[in-house]
């Protein structure tokens, strides 16, 4: 590595690409999933719903497009719930006091999960009702 590269790396705070570091990031993500399931009861509810959707999808022999729709909406719910959990924990970390601004943030975050869940439910109804 040249002095110029060293200088740029030091200025930017960036390090060279490392496969080891990329693999470590997967470990952090898996740790996050473990922590989520250990501490969040809603995770277990979402897991049960996901298993039901998967079983129904196989039992009803959904098309590829239907499977994609179910997969995306299920992933949407999981993503919303994970972000909601992170936002709630962050707000609790920022202040243990009951503040209207924090309540607003938490309520909006929870609303995102509700929107995702309703979207997934409606998608499930569109896919499964005609097949049952």
C-alpha cells in the first residue's frame, strides 16, 4: 500500500475490503435475530404466522407469482417489526421518562408494523381464499 493510500484510508476512516469483516457482519445480524426472539414476544407471533403462510402455500400449491407476493409481504412485516423494535429500544435508551415526542415516535413506528401486517393479511386473503 502506498503512502497516498495510507493517508486516504486514515482520513476517511475506511479500511480495505475484508471477507473476514463481511462474514463478521453476518454474525452480528444473526446475534440480532437471536436477541429479537429472546426478548420480543411479537417475534414469536410473526414466526407462527409465517409458518402458517408457508404451510398453506405448499398445501394450496400457490403459483410462483403468488409465492413472491406472499414472500414480499411476509418480509415486509418482519422488516417493519425489526425496525419498530430497534426504534422502541432506542427511544427507551434516550429517555426513560414519558415524553409526548417519544410516544409519537413509538406510535408511528408501531403503526408501520400494523400497515405491513394488514398488507400481508390482505395479500394472504387474495391468494388463499379462492383456493380454500
